[in-house]
């Protein structure tokens, strides 16, 4: 479903992404993990069309992507951002947030789609006319996920979708994403600094350092400690040491 070949992104004299390549099968999940500044979110922004200044080759379902994308791309590929409070308009109700993609893409049956969308992310119907500040952090992220699903996409790009949430709520959101993927056959690219979060959802994981993809390995190999690059080994060690002792998300 997703092919990225020799992707490079430069900001002035700084090459933030240095020729990385990866592929994601239809219905699979690929995680990109790395420290802050490693370039992982820049990869996601280029893939999503938010950054059109890149070189290399990217394709969705065999169709090569141009720097500027058409409306059909944004129907098929949606993004969920790190901060649900920042990504939702504070003066718009949940109803408005979920209606907007339907209006943009000319999709009918708004009433039914919104109610089904809320149910799909385990939010009650009465949440429909609330504002973001009236919801918890986990509920706001569920609204953001529901909004991304309104256009019935094939691909979700997830930029640190649980980093602003408590550990118990992180597990709920990750389990929700896993259930949605199974039901809808979605393809995911998940970016995170947290190895345990990525291993929870993704079968394959790419490790970034200094703009380069230094290692790609399976979640099973990561859990077993079968790492080959020193940076991956160090990230795993730090993740294990900092792991919440009673948290549900573990390596």
C-alpha cells in the first residue's frame, strides 16, 4: 500500500531526512521510532502532503505521489495528530468537526455517518454537541480518530497519537486503533518516541537517528532484544528502564 524510496527532506542547509526507504503492506502497520529531532515526524509530514519540498519517490497503492496532492488523496489518506486539543477547533462542536470532512468530500447521510462514527470510537451520542474543553484527553483523541475516519480512508498516519495521554488511556486508544484496523483493513504508519507504544501496534519498526533509518526489525525481534544497531539497543535499554511498573504497555 505504501512505498517510500530514497526520501530526502531539507530545511535550508540541514538535511532532516537522508534517503530513507520503507514499504508497508496493505492492512499492515509500520512504526517509526526515534528521539526528538531524528526526522520521524518530518517523514510523516512529507507522506501526508503537509510538506511538499522533498525528493525521492513515494507511492500509495501503486500511484506515485506528487508534491501537491489532489482531493482524492486526502480522502484516502488521513492523519491523526499528537495533541487532540490543538488539532480540534476550540469553538467548534464535535458535530461540526465530524461534519467538515463530509462536506469537503461531498459525502451524504451526515446524520447517520456521524452517529456511526461516534459509536465506532466508543463515544456516546451526547458527545456530539460538546466542545473540546468539555471532553477528557482520551475522548478528544477519539474524536480526532473519528474525524479521520469520516472520509473512509485506506491509510491513517499517526503522529505520536498517545503521547499526551495517561498510560492507561494510551492502552485504550492503541487497542481502539488495533480494532479499527482489523474491522476496516486500514494501513497505518505510526510515529512515536516510545518503543513500547510502537511495538504494541506495529509488526515492523524502523528506527531513525540523525535523519537516517538505521535499522528495520520486527516487533518480535525488538521484544526479544534481537537488535543489530547500537542506537536501537540503547533505545530499548532506556525504554525498559523507564517503563511504568504497573503500566499495560510493555516491551
